[in-house]
């Protein structure tokens, strides 16, 4: 698990892909929705342009949870990584909730214990405002690597918003799972390929 969190704190192949996306969107009126905001922020995205609706790899939350708060985990994760042996960490490094003392877990939506803290709600408001302010306008709904684990968050929403706006275009890049419903097929661009390779070709 540490190997999945640390890339959000330093460059790795996934960070490079997100940096390519940032460069492609730098001058665009755009917002990014998804999971793992710590990873996106490490590539240079302004966090105010992100809606980490599914959580943030860079945050811990109470596993209970006893409160709707999150805590930055960078220092804790780095210490765990430095002191781990055979994929194990010293018991005193198991993160504990500052409020109730129970173990903490990553702030990722897996069940009804997911914490939506103040930052989450502010990001949600920004995203909702962005969508509302662009209704009826020329919009590109660009979906990168979204599967069918929780398709209602991004994929189905993008399909619906494209169908409701005749000026909108839906585009997806997904290796092995690129497609769109027939209702918006004439305004869809579906690329079956590697995201990194496709982003390299965007000028």
C-alpha cells in the first residue's frame, strides 16, 4: 500500500502522465475530477482545479469514522517507508486518529465510512459551479482511464451531460474499454490506447 501512496509525493510514470495532462490543459478553462488528488497535485495542478470526489491518497481519515476530518499523511508515510522491513512497519507507526485513537485509513471511497471533509465540500461546490456555468456552451468532456467500478461518478455523468447539450463532445481514452452509447456516438471520440502515448500527441 505504501508503494501506491508514495507516488503521489514524488515523480513516477503515473505522475508523468498527469503532468502531460496538465500541460495539455494549462491554458484551458478546465476542471479535473477523479481520485488520488495528491497524485494530481504533485504533477503541478492547482488543487483548486481538482475535485477529488473519490478521495485523496495524500490524506488519512479515522477508520470509524468518529469525525468528518482528514489529516495530511506525507510525514507518516515517509517514516513508514523508511522503517519498514519485509513489508512490515513497527507497530508504533500504525496511524491513529487524533480524536478517538482508533486506526486511521486512507481517505478513499470504498464504503459508507468515507469522510467528506470541509475541503471535499468546497471542491464539490467549485465543480458544481463550473458545470452550471458551462451549460449550453461548447464543452469537451474528456475521460481518461475510467472503468466500470464506479461509472456513475464520471462516465455516466459525462454521457448524460453530453446528451443534454448539443454543443458538447465526449472523448475517452481507455485501453480496451473505449466506447460511448449510440445516443451520443456522433459527438464522441473514443480512443482505444495508452493514455500516456495519446497525451504526448496532444499539442
